[in-house]
């Protein structure tokens, strides 16, 4: 088959299957909970720091949403949330702040349909599990799980209770990501062979306060995130890059992750940062700690359909923000990373020259962005936060599985424990469990509507 015929075949096949792609597939995790649409929903929150309050603000501005309760043990976060609700002209919400397990008391309420969880990583799974067991929709920030056991806890609980669990991966809704997703689905690149993604972003000023404090008594994510760099040699934050690529490759819906291998570089970035810090030095006690996480961790994933994916974690060295996106197929490829975006499509470009990405993005701009782009402006992270909060609310209103469901939460998050095991075993292959228990073969692809 010629290149042009192959591309036309892929586009025709995609168009023929459009009817399949319109509505999200309702998986067995929610078959027992089909109800009529709800015009109003009650949303509660566990964790209302900066991230949680962002979700709360967007939810409070959404028609048909009531904020009934929230939980946080930080007095400053509680007061900031009360102030936000007042500024939004919303009624006061019930507050739960009496200890780390106050959320369990909140979950006993009958006036909660769904709960958005934005807390430190080690709490994500246990809070999502408790939410589902309480008969409520769960939405959990990334990553959804830290261990393989937690991945299975999410899946098993969702299937046993019939309650959905959504992973709040906002990058799946980034405008250029959604345009490339459209290109992939419509066969612009032919058959996809290889992809690249990652989280490459210096977080040194996040992992340490200005006085180099971390852990107990520090502020922000330094209170908990830094401990993962000290204790774990793993890709602890894979989903921002991997979520979009997984959606493009129909992971858990006709395709799945098969195995990965991971390799970690030496761990010197944090030590160097401490030694060169104005309040640090070679004799600073933190410079002598045994930092475990390799500065650059590279994982290669093989899928059952034969694609390879390179996933990079790079947060301990000075560098600008990058998700390192690359998609390559039989008819072309694209690199789209911040301001450095380019595309090459065979027969479309002149010779072997790269083309301007923007004209392709405009041509394949996703319908969601065409419809809600202006409304999304200012909603956080370039507008993509608007869509991820919206999808959770709509899933509850429509009583369906969210587009990014519990099987996605488990498969994407599983990269953390699998990469940790691979590194510890000299980059030995680690196989992904089939969280769908074989259903990936018959589950249909979804679009982000």
C-alpha cells in the first residue's frame, strides 16, 4: 500500500468508527450504578491547599454544583477556602479539620455526590478508596497510587462498589495535546510506532523552602514531597506525560502497557543544590543525607500493540519546564514541547523540512477547545484545569464513567512501583498487571468530549 493510500485508509477507518468514539465506554466498574442524569450535584473536597482550592473555585463557578463540605487540617487553608466561598457568593460549607482522618467523618454525609482529593501522595489511594466505599464518585490528583497494592486497591474497590474513580490528569486537556490526539486518531502520522514524554522540570525550590527546610515544620510541598527523593529511586511522577500518550495509543481500550525497563542516573543534583545554596554549604546536614532518587530516570514501555514509549523523570537538576512530547508514525512525526513545536508529515512537507506546528494545531483543534476555549482562559495551567474539573462534574451529572477512569489511574500510576523495581534489579523488565482483567481487548476507544 502506498503512503498516500495508507493515510487515506487510516482516515477512512477512523471516520467509519466515529460513532464508536463519541461516548465514553461504561466499564464493569460502574455497571451496577446506572441512574438518570442529575441536574444538580453536591461536591466535597479533601485537601484545599493551592491545588484543591483551584478545583473548588472552578466547581463553585459551574452551573448546578453545590459545595457542601471540605476537609483540611491546615488552618490557613481552611480560612482561605472560607474566604473564597464568600467571595464567590456561595453558602458556607461544612468544615472538617479535626485530625488526619477527619475526612472519614465528612464521607458519612448524605449530601455529597462526588469528592475531589488533592492531598499529599501517600493519602491519595486511601482517601479515594474510602470515598468509593462511602458510595460517592472519587476524583484524585496525580499520581493516584504509590505502590502496586494501591493500584489494585483502587481497581478492586471501584469494581466492588460500582463507584467510578477519576484520575485528575489535566495535561490530557492541554490544547496542543488534544490537537495531536486528533491527528493521531485521524491517521495524520499513519500508524504510530514510537512516542516520548516525561516530566522534566526543576523542583528544587519546591522540595526545599528558602532556608533549605523540608519535612516537618516546612511549608508547602517541601513538607512531604522531598521525602520521596530521599527514600525512593523511582519515577514518582509519570502521569503528566504518560496520560496523554496513553490516550493517543488507546491504552486499556484495545491496547495496554506490557512491560517496562527503567534506568536511573547517579543522584547528585540535590546535594549540589544544597552545597551551592546561600544558606547551605558542604557542611550543611542535608548535604550529607543519602539522597536516593537518580537525577534522570529513563523508562521504556512496550505495549501489546508493539509501540514503544520513552518516559523521563528529571526534577533534581536545573532546567526549564518540559513534558518532552514526541509522537512518530509511518507517515510523519511531531515534537511539541513548550515554545519548541514542529511537525513533519510525509508528502505534506517540502523535502525533509519541518513545518510550523501552529497551522496543524489550528486545523485539528479539538472541539472542546473550540467551544469552551474562551471560558477556559484563566482557569489554571493555560486553561486545561477547566476541562478536567468539568469532566468530573459532568460524569457525576450524567452518571457515567469519567473519560479517565480507574483502570487508567492504576495503569499510569503503576509506572512508579515498576520503575522502582526495575532500577533495583539492574534495569530488569517489569510486567504491567492487566488491571482490566482482559477487558482491554473489547473495551472501545474514547474521545475527550
